[in-house]
C-alpha cells in the first residue's frame, strides 16, 4: 500500500476525459496484418495513404489530452507522494474502471509489453520541485522545498512558464498552480497529460509593518469617535485566514481604541478611534505598540511603534497674571527711560501663541503721547520730555490681543514725581577707547593709565558739587589741578585679564541740597598673550608592553593656557630628541607609537614635548615624556654555544664538576629566569640550575662507555614558558687503570710440546694480551723475566708481538720442561701496570706421560726474577715537549680513544672466535699450541705414555 500523507486532501480525478473512438495507427496496424501477402505489391499505395491520413493522425493524438489536478501544502519535505498518474489515468489493472481504448482487452496494465513510460515533455527546471518516476508514474516532492509565496506572489501573478513547469496564479489570491506537461508512452498508449498541482498556503509568515515607527496626528479638538486610518497597515505574505486578521494596541491610554475595516478586495485597514477628550496643553503625545495578528494556528504577530501626536489648535487666549501694576518716573527722566513691562501668556504653540499689546481706547491721547507701548514686547518707555503741566498720575489700560481671542486687559498706573531743583551734571570725555559706553583696556597697560576726564558742574550755578568713585576695582578718581571741576579717572595697579575681565564702576556727584547723579562706567579688559601653556604634568611617566600593535595609544597630553581666544589655543609638538616612530597629534595631544617596541633592543625612552599657543608672538612650555617598555616573554633561552663538548678523565669522582653550561635569556624578571634540566641520561647526569654546573652522579668508566651525548633543555619562567635545547658531548679521557689482560696462554698450567727438530729462528708460541686502556696506556711490551729448565735461554720473546722463537738448536740435553715467566707491561703514565704469565714448553718427541708433566707443572718453580725491562721503540720517540695549547692534545686523545674502542671491539670479536676454536681443540688435545708464523709443530693427544727414557 502507498500512503500519500498530506500531499492531497482527496484523490485526484481527471478534469477532462476525452477517449478517442478511432485511432488511425491501430487500424493501419490491423490492415497491415490482414494483407501481409500483398504487402510488397501495394507498397506505393500505402505510402500515398499515409501521406493523406498523416495530419488526421496528429489531430487524433492531441484529442487524447487529459488534465489531472492535485493539491498539496507548501513546505513539504522531499519524497512525499503527490499522486500516481498510472492509477489516476486508469492505466493499471485493478484501478477501477478501465479505458477500453487505452488498453487492449488482451493485455492488463501490469502485463503490457512494452511497459508504460512516463516523462516530462521537456526537462527544464522540473527536477527543482517534483520528481516523476518514469516506470510507475508516481509524482513525488523533490529536495527543493515549495514556497507558495516565492512561486506565486513574487512571480507577479499570471503564468510564468519555466520549461515543462509553469507557475500559474489566477486572479484569486487563493490559486497557486504548478503546471506540468507529461507524456505517456509507448506510442500505442500515447497520452499527453496536463498536470496541475495546487499549492495550499500554510501559516509560515508573520505579519510585518512596512516601517518600524508609525506616526498619526490627531487635532486636540477631535470629538469622541473620530476615526483616523493608520496609513501603514501590516503586510502578510500568507493568504486567507493565514493573513492579517486583526490589530490591537498594547496600551490604549484610556483615550483610544482600534477598529479594522475590510474592503472589497479583502484588505484590512486599522483605524484609530478617539475615545476621550484630548488637550495638547495637558499631554501632547501618546506612544504605544500596535500589534498585527494573523489567523493561523498558532497565530503569528508583528508589531511597530505607534506615536500619536496631538496637534495644537487655538483654544487658549492670552492671560495676564495681574490685573494692575504700579510704576513711577521722575519729572527729569530722560526720553527713552523704561518705566514698566507688561506680559501676557498664551499656552498655545506657534502662531496660535502670538500676543500683541495695544492701548485701550479709554487711554487719553496725552498719555499715549507721553508713554510709548511696544506692541511686541509690552515695554512702556518715556516717549517725550515731561513738562511742568503734565498730569501727575496716568492710568494706562493695556490690551493683550491673540488670534481669534477676546483681549485680556491690565492697568498700568504711572505716577510722575516732580523735581524742583536740577541735579548736578557729569560730562565725561574719554581718553581710552570707548564704544557704546564700554571702555576697553589692555590687561598689560601700565599703572596710572588715564581712562577719562569728568567735568562736574551745577546747572543752577548755586550749589557746591562734590563727586566720588563708587565700585570696586583698580581705579582712582582724583581732581585734575589746576581746574576746580575736572577729575581724572586712572588705573592704580596692573590688571590681569585671567583674574577679572570686566569692571563696573560709577562716578557719583551730589550737591549741598542732597541731589545725587550717577554716571555708570563699564570697563572691559582685552586679553593679551601673557601666559604660556602649562602642562598638567611636567614629567609624564608611561609604560607599555613590548610587541605592541602599530599605532598604539600611549597617552593624551593636556596643557592649558589661561589666555582667551586664539591666544589660548594650544598645539602639541614632539621635541627634537623624540624618535621618529613616535607621533603626537598637534590638536588633540594624543601620543602614539607607530611601530612595535622591543624591550630587549631598548627599554626606556625619554624625550621632550612642546605645547605652543597661537599668540603673537607664541609662547610655549616643555614637558618630559618617560616611557618604560615592559617585558613580555618573547625570547627563548639561548645557549652561548650551539653545542658543548667536555673532556673528563675517567674515574672522575661522583658529583664532580664536569663543566659549565652557559645560557642567557634576553627577557627580564621572571621571563628571564632560566631552569636547566637533563632531558636524557638523567639517571647519570644532573645539572645545577643556578650556576649551570654539569655533574655526574657516579664515577665514569671509560672502558664501559667512552662518550656520552646529552640533551639539556633550558626553560624560562614566562607564561607560557619558552624553551630551547642544546647538545652536550662528554668524552672520557683514559687513565692507566687497567693492567694488561693475558688472553693466551689461558693459564700457568698449560704447556706446549716442542719437537727437538725445531729449527732455530722458528716461532714456537706466543703470549697474547690486551689492555682496556687507550693510547700509551694500552701499548703493551713483552719480556721474559724468569727462566727455568735445561737451557731456557734457548728461547726468546719479541717485546712487541709476544712471539716466542727458538734461538738455538735443541740438544739432547735440552729435553724436558722449560718454564718461562713472561711479564706483560703497558706504557701507562705515571705508573705502568703489568701482568705475568708462565709459558711452559716441553721439549720431547712425544708426550707419553701427561701425568708426569702435570706433576712438574704443579711444583712451584724456583725462578730468579730478571729486572730487565723490555725495550720497545715507540713512534714518535720521546723528545722535549714544548708548552702548547691543550686543545689539540685533547682532540688527538679523543680520536685515539675512538680508534681504541674500534680496535678493542674488533679484537674482542677475534678472541671470542679464537676461544671457541681453542675450546674445540682442548676437547681433543688438552694442550695449547698457538703459533705465529709457519711452523711444523706436532700437536699430541693426551695419552698415557712412558717417559722413563727421558
């Protein structure tokens, strides 16, 4: 059984079924079979018949076109069965009603020969969405997921043909069709099938607003239930119930609600509804979150910020805080003197809040002429000089006018105070620069700089007038003699702009009647470039780790200048002693280094920086920058030599000093602390971390091992630690601690048969010895130091080779046992070592009684020891040694040692082989007869013999 899952909600049925009632190809086939006997005879006629009926044959094929409709959800995985074309076209046995024209009665669907074949009319991009089984006709989803929105909505509607597949979106948004053209073969069962696959929408897209912030403006006088459309509704790529269904606000502020209207096209638009009375002056803005929700299960949401602005209307009029103000003015006040100010407030905005002031029509024209009202500011000023007949009190009714408002009203009651006597007069004549009543002085002006002359006089000429200076400051007002009514204003001490820039003083004059007149004088100091920039720190101490990144920030220099304007603008520059890879921004004072610093190359930097102001001439100050480069563990320990070689005499005492391993680390502190350790041979050697002293734990024997190769590792204390290794070669120098070892004869109890017929000069036997030492310590000399026998002087030994030869012909009296005590001595220094061996020679024709010979051997021989030492000529001969360097000697000794090791190894192998051979001979003979040279000696078996005739 096959399961189609969710691929379709109901079985697909043919949309159009047009069975062909007559198939020209089938009829022609029957005609051809019934008349096979006349085939060749009527062949021309058949060709003409085919030419005639060919067009009708094409029409018949197209008449067998069929349409199938399937439906499936978007987003299905690969392999979901969409439908079986063979079953739905009734082309297989057991599939329900069969098409009598499409399948001959004599064949079932399962037994067709040739079998059915299904294929797309053209490949195109068909494999992108569906897979058609060519044999079974089953249609499955492919690995390419079907996205309804990508296929139809982004396609712009209509039909977009893509090879054998087309995407069709009808005017109804619910229709999204995938169109396929399928061919059913072979020709006997040919069908042209149009397959339509309807793509059903799923809720896979959330609503989305086109903008993240939406603004809506509502006039503050909007009545309740006012509806305003939100112009940016949310969009949802899904359709139907999966599209946007409703809107809501996260916070309605108890003032608003939302409604949704749907137009004839199904589009939903949210409307903001006013539910309360608005007042911009109370709250001018409301902010909430608008949420769009679709109808899927579960529903998906989208949101945006909704800002509701309340626009102003002219719903407020100007208001005065008081209903009346009182003001006074002296009768001698000058024209333009401010008397009072009226001010009304309108809570609206912009043009709605504009207020103008005007006199009421109730105000007499005389008052209007005397007092001027500024219509924009509400300032009342004296407009004309007050005469003697002017009314003492004036009631000014002032209106505040706003657009569309009833004017607000306030009363200004102005009282004029009449002056009977004319006050004194003060007439200034400025010496310093004066503009609009302000005197400008430079801060560097000297003491007693004149500012102005003042003439003090009484207009009536009746009264005496005095004056004085009122206010604080470095100023003085003194009479200017010889004139009685002239006064000079001058400075009393230097002035500093940085301490105080502005002074306000007054020259006060009064007469004997008590009338006072005050003349205000404003003094503004002008700044001069009298201050140099000052660094906050004259010594700037910095630290930075080495291997910094390029253009690394070091610090920001800060210098201040008490002067103002351009004179106080500070620029920064490096001093001439600063290295070129340091940079200083002239405006910001940021100090950087453009390259990597290496502490091992240079640890400290010290140079100057300058701060220069923009005055003319400019002033500057200097500070010192001291930079310490902090260490990083960027250097591995370094041995002073690539490798080390030490020559040590053997038997050197344990824990004696072999040599010093010198290592350095360019880093500092913990990063430069180095620990040494022996990597290999640590069971024999140890190293002192502090001094680098290499020691051997045990005494070393050259004969056991002549050299050692060590690897020593140096690890620093950084984090992470760095390390390096070096190779150490220890060569052991030989000392004469081994006497020669006699290998042959193997014992003092062995003997050799010497025939009496042996010719003089013939080799008889040899003494063979080795010395485990090397060099002169291993040079061996042989000598006979003791003899016993009938005529033992008949034998001599070669001091170099150890060969024993017969010197004289043997006589009848020489028969018997000859015993030679051979001394084997080395040439060691300072004391040669030696060994001895007994060489036993039995002169006889045969060995007839071994037990007798052995009894002679067991007797302790009485041999006189000869003190004569062997004389061996050794090349080179001894000569006076001049002082030379020890190094060549050590090198030579090392070469000799290595050569000796090779020689000893070879000799050992030779002795082992020879020992085996002798062992086999001992088993047969029991007598050792080694000889050097060619000699005819007869080796005898150990048999009992009669030696009575000896």
